[in-house]
C-alpha cells in the first residue's frame, strides 16, 4: 500500500512531546520515563493508534509504546493524543529492526503485531514482523514468559507466522483462524481500524498468542 506523504509531518513529529525518533538512549529507562513500575506493552506498526489508545484508556495501569515508521500515519496518533492526552502512552517513529537498540534485555512485558505488512515476496521474508529474525529480537526485549500477540486477515502470512513460531521454540497457547467466531477470545478483544474494516466484509481474522521461550539469547 502506498502511503500519501503529508507535508510537514516530520516537523510535527520532531516537535511533539508524545513522540521520539529511534531513542537509543532510552534502553533500560522506560519505567523511569513513565514514572512508575507498571508493565510496558509495545505495539509494532501501530498505524493511526486506535488499538494502542483504546487499550491505554481501558488499562491505565499499563504503559503503552507505539512504534510506526510512516510519518504520515504516526501524525494521526499524535493528533489523537493532543485531543485526548494519555499519560501511559508514548510513540516512537522508527524502523522495527531497531527495537533491540531502544529497549533493554527483558524490559518489555508484551508485544502486539496487528495486520503487519505481509512482504509477499520470498526474498523479503526476513522483513516480516512474525519472522524468526524478528522473533529473536522480541525474545531479547521480552521478560521470560511474556507474550507476542499477532492478528491478521492474511492467511498466507498467518501460516508463515505459525510455522516460524513453532520452528523457533515458542509456545502457542492461542491459535485461531477465525477470531470473531470464538466468543471466549472475543470477550476482551479490542479491534484495530483494519480489523473492523476487514471483518465487516467477511474476512476471517487470524490470531495467535505465543510465549517467550525460557532461555536467554
């Protein structure tokens, strides 16, 4: 999907108190940043921020960090926070591969991946956020026993993600190919913009929850 560039979006992001650009000096300091010892959850590829901010409102005892590489998309998240400030939210503009530089080992309690770019060409498989290359990064920043939650309507990407997780030693307590048909899983489900759009036209939503292996990287 080609994203429309919004003139001045980089300048707005640079001036925003809600957002940082690849803050490598923050590794190990996120609880200090939020001023508490609450769990820290990270959404990689947060888009316009609906999922992140709905969670932050529902769970004020959790700190949420949204990561997005596209300035034009991240701008909407900043605008939402200006309209409704949330003290338990921070935003980062950066490429996902730098997460081990901005988060310390075992600093994060949960990672969300929602409707990630499928990178359909085989030569781009390592760029997919549920790939084993990224799983090794998540394993480093997550506490032992913490989880990654992944949702998508792309069946090919989901099949790839399941194979990658199983082949990397992660446990998978939740795996469904039709999330919205499962009343138990839907009880606490918070939808993203894409989830609402795709489910409304009948696309099944796939979801897994995988647990960090009990080992050090």
